[in-house]
C-alpha cells in the first residue's frame, strides 16, 4: 500500500462505498478507512439490514397477518424464536458486508481498518488496533462516518433494561413488555416487530401521530393497523421520564400515568459520528446534532474535504446517502457524472404493515392552496391481497385536479416500499394520473391497485366519486 492517494474516504457505508467506487472507476487511487470490524457502515451492522431481516424473520416465524387466513403459525418458544432471529440477522449481515468487500476489491480500493482523523493540510491519520499511526496524503477527502442513536443525558442508558436502536439488537430474551419512546420510522418498526413476537408494547411520542413527515391519513391508518395488532399508542406526551425504582423500571408520562415495562427502547433521533475526526482543527463546521455542514456539492467549509450520508443529517436514507457520495466524488474530480440529487426520493418505513411514500402529501397540497384531488384503492378490494391474506392498507394518489398531473403517492400495506417506485417513475415522467387508467396491469397483482386509485381520483375531480363497496 502507498501513503499517497487521490481520494481518502472515511467510513464504508453507502455514501463512502459508492463515492470510492466512482472515483476508482475513473482511475483515481482510493483508500477507505473504516473503524468497524466489517465494511458497510450502520446500514449493514446496526441499521437497515439487521432491522429489516428481523422484521422478515418475525413475520415468517409468527405467521403474523396470515394467522387469520390459515389459522396456524410456527409454535416456538421465545428463546427459540430469538435464536433463529439472531442467526438469520447475522447470516444476512455477513453476506451483505461480504458484498461490500468484494465491490471494494473489484475496484482495487485499499481498505484500512482503523480510526481516522483530519490532520495538517487536509491529510488523514489512521490509528490501527495496536495504536500505530499512519499518515495518508490525500488530494481529496470524503467524511462518511454515519450516525448513531441520539442519547440525551436524562435517559439512563447505563440501566441494562434501557436500549437504543443499536443496543436492542443484542436482546438476550424477548421482553414481556416494552415501552418505545419515539414514533419515527425506527421506533415504529421496532414496536411492530416486538408486538408480532407476542410482547405488550406501548409507543410514546411527543407529537400527535406516527411518522410525522408521512401523509396524515397514511399515518393514522398505520396507527389503527398497529393498534388492532395490539400496540398501544400514547401521543402528545413530551418529557416522558425513565427511572429505576424498587418496583422496577418506571416510565412516567406527563399526564401522570406510570408504566412498568420490562424494557425501554429510546428511539428519538440520531447524532452524527464526528468525535475524534479533528473537525475543529480543520475548520469544518457542524450543527448542534454534530451534523457536518456542506454546500450543494457536499463540500464542507474546508476546501477539498467533502461529507455525505447520515453524518450531514436528514434525510438519512441509504439510497440518498449513496447518491450524495457519488455527487461528492463527481464534483471533487470534475467528472460531471452525477451533479444533483434526485428531487423525488422514495421513503420506506419497514413496519408491519409497510409504508412507502414519494412526492407531495395531501396536507402539503392543501397548504399550497392548489386545486387537488385524491384517489384511493384499498387492498381489501384487491385480489392479490385477498389471496395472500394481507388486506390492510391502501394506495393513495395526490393529483392536480386541473391538469391531472400525479403529485404524490402514499402506500400502506404489504410491499409498499416496492410498489411506490411505480408512482415515483410516473411523477418523474410528469405523467397524468390517466396513465394508470390506460395501463394494463397483470391480474391479480397489488400493483393493479394503481389503476383503481386513478379511477377514484378522476371521479373525485369530476365530483362523481363512487361510494366504497
């Protein structure tokens, strides 16, 4: 290995991996520095991949959402279930991390395991596990160190029964009862997973509803579905307290109610991983959540040093992080391959049931003052969903009522995070909702719900909406 590189990337998550691969593809010498034992970053080790694997395994093992159809589910003890969940999550995580490693090898990217920091002249020091320090001379640098769960000082994380979204992956047993604090995607996903495994779950949130950036109707429908499955919700409850008393773990709510769960999951926000990077010495600015400030090209306040991914803050989506990394590499070396982010990223919440969304919500359309229409198609009326026994949810379309342009797509139900890409493509193409009316979909499929949602939107525009049923 050399000590001089065109590009040094700190962190091997989606932003770092894709930026490094792009630079290497165009002939640049590249090194990635990663402090975790395996490549892939949070999305592989502690975030997206493990959580989504747990979800799929929990659905399979419990027969969740299909027990009413077939009347059976696998009969395993809690410890047996947990052992299978862990084994499956570990296997998938290792395979995905191996895929990242192969991609780096294919592009001849040097991989260094250690802790990195910015030093004089924008170079990078790397400290390995023995304490040995190596200085990498870098023409350009990308910081893509990701984020970690936000841990406020008033939450007793030293109590073994209080977890964040990282530590809960090391569960030793399935808790009989769980309080989740935080109604964002992570809190909602874990609440639904643990409910499916038979626990009593209460989700507490300071706001009035789940997933605050989602379409309000979809959010409400999700809460109703999870309530029917057994999750309890306590909204508009800021300042919940967590203490250990003689009676055990206590969660105090602002209305005076006290909960006594076996475990607590605090899942309210994330903070950037910037400690030890030498940002102050390099005059790189951050905000109050340790998110690095960048310009439109993802360059920091230090010329030649870029940052991308969770470390710069929301939306903190793996798909968007990967594109941020590519844009940073493209700009750093004048490649002009990718110059801007997709203006219509999709969002997926992998709860049970799923949520998928893209474009304008109904409340955003209402606030804009523009004339709009809504089209809905409920999965209870969809043949494929009836066959599968997954009839919860709907496809909801937001449409401009004057020009029929598709503005937003919001989906609750099985495969929502997949189905939403059909809507994303249509919005990108500036299609009218009529496109779905004139498209022939396979039958039975969930995707044909787009056609009937489109019919419903056109009926709303003309004032002839058909009654449900």
